[in-house]
């Protein structure tokens, strides 16, 4: 009984804090409206949660608004052309999310009448939705008391309960502890409150423990070790890969591009023709068209989740009648560097300087 009383008191204290200090986010229902019974749009919650996977709130903000303005419903997104969605996603990274976004939108539209499942197990069956996203949608959009666990919540729980086990091994224990505090009353607001607590007060560095609503009962604070938690296992060094990338502009201003295979890294995205990415040194050159190719004098250096990449940039001006071995020409009027993933935009910036200097 005491445990239940403590859990209700702690969740209540955090909700009271949230009612005053909630972050204003475009996909979120303000707590005052939530208390009156208004719930978030499941489509907006799903879209934001997919975008937020391994991406910061600041980076997602404008992308979310752009997507909602262009595709305001799941049916509108389902009807969009793949290349339009991939181009709109460009720069947000982790492009498998965009492919799964379309798969999920089409599943919900064509198989579920445009309605997202309102419970965890049904959501978990949808493309691209894992345990965290399913719990977040069920909690925030449908008021289900699911245990939502993201990086912010893991940090809060590790500190509140003084968990010394390093991540990722600590995750099952942290979820069990988080479940103790998850209330049936306003579970969606509570989940967002813990996220906000981690994002604004219980931060990775220099946590503002003095204004934390849970400070008096935080075990790590009492032990003076809050900033040291959660512990993390050492990450293995990312391997380094090498490759070539070829940027050619025709006399009429058109750029030579290719669309990457649907499966694999940057799948379905527009990009520059290039070589394989190999470890141990640069592979053989393999220009996509005959021409006077020149080294741009600079390399693209990019970091992906599992490896680092160095790309040697080659540039050429090509005559109007040239036929490329790979790729296709896109007119200057139709080309937008913003439609390219980040690594390809870096190559474009280098190539533009080299071609101007040529």
C-alpha cells in the first residue's frame, strides 16, 4: 500500500510540475487542454515519434511542420510518391525511417481505414513501429498506461533509483522501475513529463537538481553521483571506410545524379554516382561518364551510426550529348541540393567551389 501511495504521490508531483513547465511542441496537446479531455492526433504523435528516433527535438521541429502542412493526414501521406517523401525527409538522417513511414501510412490507410490501432500490441505490428514508439502512441494518443522508455527517461530512472548497471544492460531493470511510477491517470502527460524532466532538468551534463520536483527522493542526488549516471559500456571504435563520389555538370546546367537502391544505406535517396565504400583504403576509380575528371582537392568526411566515411570528390564539366554509364541528368531548374542526404550535400558544396574555380 505504501508503495502505491508513493507512486501516486510522485507521479502527481511530476504532473503538477509538467502543468506549469511543459515544453511547447507542435505535435503536443498543451496540458491545460489535456486535462479537459482533449487527446493528441494519433497521426501527429506517430509522425513525430518516428522523426524523433535518434534525432533531437530541435532538428525535428521544422521537418514535422513541413510534413504536416504538405500531408496533413495519414491518407495524404499514403498517397504521396515515394520520391517526394524521401526528398522531404532529406537531411533528417536514418532514411529507413522514411521508407517505413510510407509503408506504415499505406498499411493504416488501406488495411485499417485510416485509423491507427489504439493499443500497444496492435501498434507494434505496424511497419517501423518498435516497443518505444508503440508505447508512446498508445500512451499519448490513446491514454493507455504503457511504460514509455526513451533516452531521457532512462537517464531519469537511472538517477532516481541510483542504478549502477551500465547501459544497455540496465534497460530491463530501468523499465521495471519506470513501470512502478507510470500512472493510470493522465499516462500520456506523465510520459511527456518524464521526457521533459530529462530534457530540461535531469540533463546529461550539469543537471539542475536544485529545481527538480523529485530531488528530495532521488537516490543518486542523495549519494552525490547524479551527473555520473547512467553508466555506459564503452562503445567499439567505428571502422573507417573510403570511396569516390563523382559530380558532373552538363553545359546546360544539368547535374548527373542517381537514385540509390531501395535496400541499404540511404536507400531510395537521390545522390551522386560513386564507388563502393571499402575499408583499408580508397577503391579503384570508376567515373560514371567519359570526361575530364579532376580531383576537387577535398574529401567529404561523414559519420554514420556504425562507421566513418571518407569520400574523395571528383568533378567534371560534360558536353550536352554525353551519355553516362550510370545515373541520369536532372535539369538545373529541377535540382535542389536540399533533396539530398547530408553526406551528398557535403560533396555538392565541395564540387560547387571546385567547378567555380575551374
